C-alpha cells in the first residue's frame, strides 16, 4: 500500500556529484535527469 518508490535514473549519482561539486548548474542537472526540481533536491540532500 502507499505510493510506489521513485526509481532514480541510472546516472543520478554522477549528475548529483557534479552538481554538488558545482561543476553544473541546478537547472542543467534537472534537465539531464529529466526529473522534477523538488524530487532532485530531495534525493540530493539525502546523500
């Protein structure tokens, strides 16, 4: 029961690491992953 778990894209860890190292911008990371902005921030800050 409940909402199904979100399946992260295969390249999430690479893109999130680049974002955290400030190599790419937030908007570019979201476009690369094809994710919603809130979902991206939620999973980036869980790392």
